[in-house]
């Protein structure tokens, strides 16, 4: 599902009480705030959904699958998500 599809789905659930433009603007603000917080290394917890957090991956040695050559993968930070315990798709 794309960001556009999420906005359209949320607009449909609002039953005309909130415009698509307002939902789009709110969604953009939430995404921007989320990315800024993650860039600072903060955790973002959404009740009954899950937690976004940044994990630092250490430098490691790997292999190129096509040539078998050893390569060094640099250390990096990645965003992880952990779903809330007991989360259900019902």
C-alpha cells in the first residue's frame, strides 16, 4: 500500500468529516516528526501497534555472492520496528 492509498483509505473511514487534504497534511507532519525523532536516536512507541527504533550495525566482513570475494560492509544505522506484544490483525 502506498502513502497515497493510505490517505485515500483514511479519508474513506472519516466519512466526509475530514478532507483528503487535511489527512494528507497531517500524515506528512507525522512522517516528518517521526523521521526527525529517529534521526536523533529516539524511540517512537505507538500504543497497540509497535515501536520504531534505530539500531547500530557493526562493521562486518561478508562475501560477494557472485564472485565469492570477501568485502567489508561498513558500520551503519538502520531503522527497526517491533510490533506490540499481543497485536492482532482482527
